[in-house]
């Protein structure tokens, strides 16, 4: 079993990664939780596969268990869903000494974590991610949130789980499209901070080889995120690098109402388009975008969108949560494996995205990015 310890200023927790770990969930809960009641929060896709099984595992370990099943999908990550969770927690007579378990993908993890951070001013929670995107990214780091009509993750907090249990075997029931969705976040990590990891992904020949390496891939992503989060828990500097491709990606998700593109597909387009433009501006090494495109194509991920949507993308970007005052923090690459942060005046954003090809002059304001030490 791989154990990754996340050490933060005021707390710490462990990420456990092992095939078959799900069967030991009850035992692992006993190691970190002395209370009686656990509420599983999951969705109606995951619940038939793993919800009832987890309930029985936890009950066998002596816990009193309740399950809240949410409607699947990003569009349900909102105040209506959150309010329903609060009401069911109250009905179950959940107290501050009880715990929530988030069983599902990124949406479930975000909304369950945010409920845990706010119910009775904060109760414990554990992440058991069932999607690749959650196993390699969203379950780690304590970012929890819900969406508003105006944008994604605009209401949230930083609230760390007590433990993260990652079982790669849970990915066996994942549809191929959503497995590929997670590979977009894997590619993101390679792009911003690990050229050798990028080359490993390039070398994967087929799904069989990918399956053989999936545990190592998950471990490497979690290690990278751990190191970044330990340096910047609250997303003030280096942690922003994790948003590579997300500024454009979130805009695309909103334009299409979270229906046409998955999160990974949207950020794939974002990674390629922003790197294409940064190359044209001399801000990235020539050839970087092509390499990203080739890797995205390998995992059946999109890399472009019809230009008729560019104006809508520009409009949505001005509401991005990475905006600070009259500036926007945009994540770019010097080359594969070297990400950096550029602060762009908000009135220059339109020019940056106008055609993804027109040159502009931007004053550099780059943070020190000495994170490539894995």
C-alpha cells in the first residue's frame, strides 16, 4: 500500500493508494474516527455500484450509517443540493462528533466536502474517489465548493479531509469517456511540473499498458499535488499552477451548460489553445502546443473548439475566480514540465483570446516557480 502524508501548517492527513483498498474501508475508518455515525454522500450512478457495499462494510465495523444519494452531474452542485444534504444530516441527528464520507467523483467530493465544512461549523469527512479525475486531483488538497449560475466553484472553502482512500480497482466500472476525462488532469500535471512523467505518458502504447501503470500514475499525481499544496494550501501562489487550462475550460463548461463537454474535455481544449497563443507571443517554447495536442489525441481528448465561441469564452473569462482586482492570473508553460503564472490586466484578456493568434504586448509578472523538484 502506498501512503502519502500531507503535512500542512495546522493539520495532516494520509492518502492511501492500493488496489482492493475499498474492502478495508471500515478498518481504515476505525484508525481515524472514534464516533458512531457516518453519512455516505454519493450519486445515483455510483450508489448502485458501491454505495450499498460501502454501507455494509462500515456497518460491519460497528458504525451507524446513513446514505444520501444525489442526482449525478455538475449542474447539481448547487445550493439546492447543499440544502437537501443539511436537512438529511439533521434528520439523521448528525452531530459535530460524526463524519461524512464522500463516495464518488469530483462533484460529489466537492459538494460533500463543502457540506462537511459548513454543517455545524465543520465536521470530519473522508474522501473515497471513484473517478480518475477525483483520484488524481480533486480528492486531494481540501478545495470544496458549489457552483452559482454565474460560474463554477464561486462559493467554497478550504477544508481538508481526515483521510483519502484511493482504490484504482474502482475505475474498472468507469465509462471510457470519463476515464479519458481524468487523463486530462494527469496530462496537466505532466505539463506543469514533470517532463519525465509527460514522456512516460507518451510511451504508453495501449490500454493494457495504461492499466498496468495506473496505480503509479495516480501516485505520481498525488505526490505532485501534495508538494504544491504543502507550499501553498490556500491557492495564493504556486497552487495556481494546477489551473493550467482551466480558465478557458471553465468558460467552455459554462457556455455549454456542463452538458456537451466533460471537465477534462474542456480543460484539454483550454490547455492547447492557451499554449498555442503563448507560443505565438513568444511566451512558450515553439512546439509545446503540438506535443500537448498529440498526447491529448492519444487519449481521445479534444483540443479545439469552433471559433464562433471565442467571444463567449472571452466574456466568461472576466468572471473567472482566478481574477484579482483588475488582473487575471493565467497559467502558461515555458516548455513541457515548466509551468508559470502570468498576471494579465483584465483589459488585455480580450486581446489575448481574440483569435488565439494575434500578438500583443503584456507586462510580465511571474511568480517564482521552483516546484520542479520531484
